C-alpha cells in the first residue's frame, strides 16, 4: 500500500559489542549487542522484536518527523498510519501484525493495529487518547488509554471486547507486553509517584520490581514469562534489566552514556531497546546467554 514503502537495502551503522551484565541475585550472563542506526535519522527507536527477528520501532528526522518501521535483516519497511502525522510501531507478532501509536490532527495519541495490509484504530470507547504496546499470535492486544477524567489505565483487547487493567493501589497503569499464554507485563505508578512493574495473569498482579531500582518500567514479556525493563537508579540514570527465570540481570549498552532502556524481547534470547550516546538516541538488539 502507498504508506508502506520498502527500501531494499538499508544503510545502517551496525556495531557489535560483547558485554558481561552485572547481575542482581544471580551469576553473570553475557549480552552481545548489535547497535542499529537508520541512515539519515536523528534518532532511532527499536521497540520490539518477534521470533523471526523482525524489529519494529520508529525513527525521527530533524526532531519533528517520525516514521514507524519494520526491519527484517537489511530490509526497511516504512509503516506510517495514513491518518496520522507521526507514527511509532511498538509490537509485532509471529505473523507480522504490528501495533503502535500515531498522533492525530489534534495532537492526541491514537492506538492502531496493522493487519492484512490495513490500519485500524483501536482503543476503548470514550478514551481521549490511547497507545498500543504489544500483540501476541492470538491477536490479543495490550496498551493504555486516558479516560474522560484524565485517568490512565491499561487495556487488553481480545478482538471483541476491551478489559480495563488497573493494578491494585495504582494511580495510573500501562500495559506494555503480552505473550502467547496471555501473561501481561504492566507498569504502574503508586500514590507516592514511584513507578513499579508487575505481571498480570488474568486474575492477579505480581510485583516484579528490579532490585535496588528507584523506578522499574517493564517492557515486553516472552513465552516463559521473562521480562525486559528500563530502570532508574539513585544517580538519576537509566539502565536495562532482564528478569530471567525469576532472577534479575542488569545491563547497559557499551555505547550508552548514562541511559539504556529495555523495550522488547522474543522467545530466542534476544532483547531490544535504545540507548543515548550523548548526542542522539540509537537502537539496539542484544542476544544473551
């Protein structure tokens, strides 16, 4: 379709690093980084990855123009919702369905699904803004929305109806990832303003904050229930983390300068995210073992 243009060979700056993560409550594991920069972009965001290794995210040109994309190997597909000014792709499932968010003409955020070559707006009725964060192979979609009173809630959509997600005691809740078993990773803010992480299994929320973190912000969740994070330390710096088998592993992209954010994860020991190199934001994918 006219809004999905395929660039045959993507000119990227790709650098590979091997980095031993510092683990909390666990032995070290090794992360091997591949850093991704889309040619001509001011900033590159890598938000998610499926089991085939297809990446989704967005890139910015001149700090104002934002395009959504999928990236398979060296093939870049620009994925811009035709109804929006700026598009960001957040999640992708095994068949290539993509969810994300675009900005409307009024500046509001609107969640979308790209399925079968078509864009469809999604989000609970009455929402003043919305954003989609993840999708599984059953076409179950999670995200967040703002209601008419200004409250922020998570949502789960099964293709027929929406379920509102609110962590107990939270003043705001955002759903960030969903796996094929229906487990949802959830970020929520408590009354004191602290950001927390949880896993929602359809009945209860289990808190999974990164040990020692001032703020824990979850990203995607894999089939085993492992979660990738961004977390904030007492020195006001962001780092990545992986909750693997109930244990926590902290990591930083070696090229980052005080800011690494974990966003996506698949079932083949790959996480994705972004880092700040002191001048701009760059994307990465990292395998771990």
